[in-house]
C-alpha cells in the first residue's frame, strides 16, 4: 500500500553571517500563499534564497527542505539538489526580463527550462490569468513597471514550477501600478493549485493575498499562522500602531447600485462597503483598520456610519501613550478597535463587555 504524498512545505536550516544569523524551522501548507513578513534585515530574502538553493545553509545544521514530497535538501543523507534542478519559479523586485526580446520570446525562454512532458501549466492559461495577451508582440523594454512584473511572473509560471517564490514583486511600483497588478496576483491565488512564498514588508499586500504568514524578527521565526489570526493577536507587533487592523473573510450578498455600495456578509453580520466589481456569491477579503473602529454600549441611530456590529471584548492592551487596542469577537470573527484610554474608562470596558463596533463604509478596504 503506497503512502499519501506529504502535501507540505518543510524548511529547516541555519545561515550565519557576521553579525546576523538566520535560524528557521517551518512546516507550511503545500498550497496557497504564505507571506514571509518582517522588517528589513529580518531574513526574508535570505530564507527564499536558501529554499531556492541559491545560498547554502551552514554545513553543520542538518538542513532539510522538501516541497510536497519532493526533497531538495537533506544533509542527513548528503542530498543537495542544485538550483537549476529545483522546480522553482523565482520573481524579484526587478523583473529581469531580456529587454532585447519580445514578451512572447521571454515566455518561450522560460518554457525551455522544462521538458514538454513535465509541463503542468499551459502557457495560454498563464497569459490569460495575467492579462498579457495584448503584450506578446511588444518589446520588453517598452513595458511599464506593472506590465514587466506581470510578464516576469508569467515567465516564472511557464516553467511549471512546484513552488513560486515572489521577492517583494511590487516594492518598486507606485501605488497606481501596484493597484493594477494586485488583481492578477489574486487570480493566480484562486486559479492555480501552487504553493507561493511571498516576501513583503507591506501589510496591505499580505492582507489581500496571503492565507498564512511567517513573521520573521532578526533571523528567527516569531510566529506562524493564518493571516487573519496573526493580524489580531495583541501579543504581536502586527496588532499595534497606525496600520493595525483585522482581516474579514466575507461573501458578496448583493449590491446597492444607486449608492455604489456592495453588501458583504460574514459570520459577524453584514457590511456595506464601496462597490466591488464582483458577482453575488463571490468571496471577498476586507481589511478593517483598528483606527476606523469606534465602540458604543448601545446601537446608535441617526448616524452616518453604515456598519454597526454587535461584538464582545476579548482583551485590551496598551498601544501608545493614552491609547488602547481592544480585541473584539464579532460572531466568531476577530476585530480590533484603537481607542483612547479615556474611552475605555468611560465605557468601563473589560474582557467580556458587550459592545457595538461602528465602521464607516468608506473606511473598509476591499
């Protein structure tokens, strides 16, 4: 009887440099998007390079790297698969396209890395997912930054990788170009059954794309878990400061076209958000910043705030001088509210307190 293939990504290694050591042990889902998140210098890119085989780990650390049952490194038995034999698609900040070739020729170059019988991703599918069909005959040097990154991702996927590594692919783009490319990355997430490691220091990208997160701090893994869970843990830095917020998994239940609003249902209730160009029934990720949530002890009427949700206080933690971060449970969904200490005292908030969370519709990011 054959055993089931281990559908996980395992990585255990150590990498030492003068003044810095990266010590990693990961056991991740073998599909979906995992974000490696942390400050500059925390070891995110170094982690990708070791997994790719571009950088060798310390020789005495008994390193082990395997992707969905395929072992790429096992120091215990002297196994090290060289980088060109690992089924990896790697995309950097700089697209690194061959500017003297057309887009179609760049993609053809990517396909030469894999034998026809081993191709698992059709080129036509990749072109459609990334919306680059109209660019195929263009010279790569004439593309915008966002177009170059889409082509770079397509070229990486043309190799039919078992693992896609994205190293801050949007970092060099302005806000407009980033907004253009994010929907295409969402398409990859929903359409391809492929594990993706996504390096970023931008929490908005991570919240929109990642299923799970690995938090790196000075070369060590400080937390691993579902993105929505880590974002609201008061013992982690993610849940503090001006950018702290919650991730809500909702489903579109309707549209109020005359008001340019979309109705999004989740276990904690219904939200009205800026109109989304999606069909009824489709899943939607919503990010609600803690600074945009206010609390009351009773539901309010005669207010411009569209979203008023019953919730219960789970925990409180100091956030900054005079401010408190309040962790909430809204029907099983975690929320955060950042309010003043004076408000906490005025409402007599404590774990278990019943409250109503108020969120302006225009403040919710979809």
